[in-house]
C-alpha cells in the first residue's frame, strides 16, 4: 500500500480489499456514509485497484478545474484498453483525445447542437414513441427498450444520416450488441480488479473474445457507412458528422488510419450518448407517474404557452420554467451518471497533502453534490420547485453539475437536455402516464453501472382528456 494516501477504511482481505463494504449494498449510500466519516477525499481498494473518491463541489472543482491538467487522464482498464487501443474519445488521452474532442465539439455545434436539425431528428423519433404507446392501447408497457431504440436512432441520424424501424432485425441486433458489450466491459473490469490472474486464464472467463467480436461487428457497420459516405461526399452539402470528419481529413490531408479513428469516435458517441439519455428519459417518466400533480402542472404550462393541441418547440423552453425545473430535478434525483467516468493521473501527484498514485482510479462523486443536504433540502424528495425562485424564475445552481466540469465534461449535454424536453412535452401532450391498473407507481430505485439505470418498470399511457373535459 503506498504511503500518505487519503484516509479510508482498511482493506479487510488481501485479494478483495474493501469490496465487502460495498458489494451487494447501495454503493451511493455507502459512499455518502464514508464521506461523513473520512471527508471529501478518501481511498478504497476494489480488489487490487486503488480508488480515490472525490466528493463535494469545492473539492471536485479543485480537482477537475484548478488541477484539471493533472486529473484529465483516464485510468487503464483491462478490457477497455484492449477494445479502444488508445483511440476514440472516452478512454483516449493526449493528442488523440484533444483533437477528437475539439473536432466533435465543433462538429456538434455546426450540425446543430441546440439548433433546428437536432430538434428535427428528435421530433421524428418521438413520433414513433407516441405511435408505440398508442398501439399498446393503454396496456402496461415496458417503455425502456422503445426509448433506447429511439435515442439510438437520433444518434444514427445525427452521426451518419440513417434511421431504422424499431422492428428491423439488423437494428435490433445492433442494439443488443451495444448493450451486451457495455455490460461485458463493466463486468470484466470489476472481476479483473479482484482477481488479476483471470486475464491470463485460457478459457476466456471474462468473455474478452465475445466483447472483441461484438466490437468488430459494430465497427464494421460504421466502416461500411464511412465507405458509402466517401463515395457520395460533397463538400458543398454536408449531411452529418461523418461528412464533417471526411472534410476535416481532407483539410489536414490525413490518410492512413482515419477510418479506424473515426469508427472509434462514433462508437464512443453511441456508448456515451445512448444509455445516459435513455436512463434520464426513463427517470423522467418514473417521476411523472409517481407525481400526477407535476404532470398536470407541466401540461398547464405547455397549454398556456402553445395551446393544448401543439407541441412546443425547444426555442420556447424559456417560457416554461416549471418544465425546465422538472428536467433539472430529474437530472438531480435520477443521478444519471453518479460517479462520472473514472479519471486518472499521468504520474503520482500530491493533492491536498495526499499522494494520488499513478495507477489509481479517481471517482468523481457527482452524487455527493446532487444529494448534498447543504445545497438541496430533503435531497431524496422529488421537488422541481427547488429550482424556482419566488417569482417562478429558474434558479441555476452553480454547484449542480450532472454533466461534470472541466476538460472532460460531457460534450452531449445540450442534446440530452433537448431530448428530455421533447420526450416529456410530446408524451404529456397526448397521454396521461399512470401505473399499471391496480399497481403502485414504480419505485425510484436504480441499478448502478456507469449510469444509475432504473430497475425494469411498467407504466400505462392513457389518452389525455382534453382540457375542457377536465
Ligand atoms: C442525460 C444524459 C447525459 C448525462 C447525465 C451525461 C453525463 C456525462 C458525464 C458525467 C460524463 C463524464 C465527465 C467526466 O469524466 O468528468 C460524460 C462524458 C461524456 N459524454 Fe455525456 N452525458 C449525457 C449524455 C450524453 C450524450 C447525448 C452524448 C453524445 C451525444 C454524450 C457524450 C459524452 C462524451 C463523448 C463524454 C466523454 C468526454 C471525454 O472523455 O472527453 N453524453 N457525460
């Protein structure tokens, strides 16, 4: 054990470290208790892996902004290293990461982050969600898969100009592979931290080969799209993200591995933007089912802004502060990506008098902010009004950072907010969301992976009575 680490519980067993303190428990609750005991920065061993948990807005800001140059690496991780090979956006570092992050951020701005074309892509998909709910004719539905398909289609449209029917076999195969691969990488990382010898076992207990096979299938689909785009590319008529990438490569006369680089970036955008937005929209629906009075208040606000038969455009969001406050409260209580994506340091560093060793994995505990009682009274309560002042104007709480801060902050926050706005307004304009007949509303309990995904749940979408009847 390195000396002068941040405080933390003693590793109980040599092989598994502090895992018994968290295994089978609510990790976020356990971390809240540990913060009370050890302070804003503490250390833990998950197997052989040293984890440094950073809590509270001031300390997180200090780490990610003031010392951002030191803390913007990603730690090495058994399967993700193998899968990404230093490419892409999420797990890459140095020049590759900087260039691709800059390119992707500018590409999103050019394509319409917060502008019309993204709104069109989202609107087209949300219509399919409404049709799905209509077909189910007020029966209990598990809406998560439908939301995941529509969020993935939005990304497909923005990135490569494609979209699929939800019953298309190859599309469903693609969705399945995406989910399976992310689960495999997550599980393998946990197992290998506890039992490092597993990576040398001959029978592939970590299912590395399955994950790599999946990756190859997914990337071969991206590569085919790239080739199609190269053949039909017209620099005067940019259609999507892939076209922008081809233009960028022309500009810098880059040849060689640009196909590999692009497919890794696209894979990361799907990885980062699919499950996160799906999780957020699912939480929104769960809280709306649990709070019919909030559904009614949002409807009232939307009706008084655009009338009962129209769906508002995103540019009208400022006229609907209660809806905006509800979206913030969904992001807060839903705790969508509660521990960010692990950060790392290039070399051992000293921070706040403690040593942070080179190979540690730094968990940015965003839950410690979203559930901080000194920022949010009764933090476990769903209460959108907390984001409104006495005149009904939205309060922007500086400390509230569900998309993280600093150099690695999320590049998709604008599209995620737009998705939440459009999904909520479109669904509530047509339906009233209820629990299945005779059942209580879904429990707001999450399952922790990279996202805090709600447990499987069902709801019933009843056609909305028009305002004159109610
Ligand atoms: C509600 C939905 C979302 C939430 C709560 C969310 C949150 C986050 C968080 C907390 C991080 C980690 C930042 C860090 O490591 O400090 C992150 C990273 C990232 N997000 Fe999002 N995200 C969402 C949706 C999206 C979408 C829709 C996209 C893409 C279209 C996206 C793209 C990314 C990328 C590429 C990264 C990695 C950035 C890097 O390593 O430089 N996210 N996100």
